[in-house]
């Protein structure tokens, strides 16, 4: 079971994703993927983050190799500015699996 979780997490690393709440949309790359969540790194140039802490989110993850996409319910745990990018720390119930 643990191997399966790790495999799924590694497969999602550096995958492009779209994350949205009811008001805003953020596009970025998934990094630091774990069974508990991931970081969505977005290079969008905005003064403040577009997503609010603890807000319910939908994360749309695309598997380009198999041309599949899936929506994952998640929430925003933290956000920070890192090296000119917005980094959104996203929590989910489990690693998405295609």
C-alpha cells in the first residue's frame, strides 16, 4: 500500500494543474507531492495570492501521457511567496490516482 502511494505521488511531481475556488483560478506545477497534499507553484504575477486560506478548492490534475484529467477536492493549508512565485500548500484526502 505504501509503495502504491509513493508511486502515485512521484507520478504527479512536476505535473501541470489548475486549482480553483468559487472566485479565482490558479495555474501551476505540482511539487512536493505526498499522501497528504502538495504544493502548487504558480508564476502568476499578482501582489497578493489569489486563493484564500482554508478555502475549499477543486484541483484539476492532468496526466498528459495518458491524456486523462481528474478533479480532486482539496483545501488551502498555507500560501507563501518563494523565488518570485506563489506557492500554495494544498491538502487532499489522498493522492489522486488515474
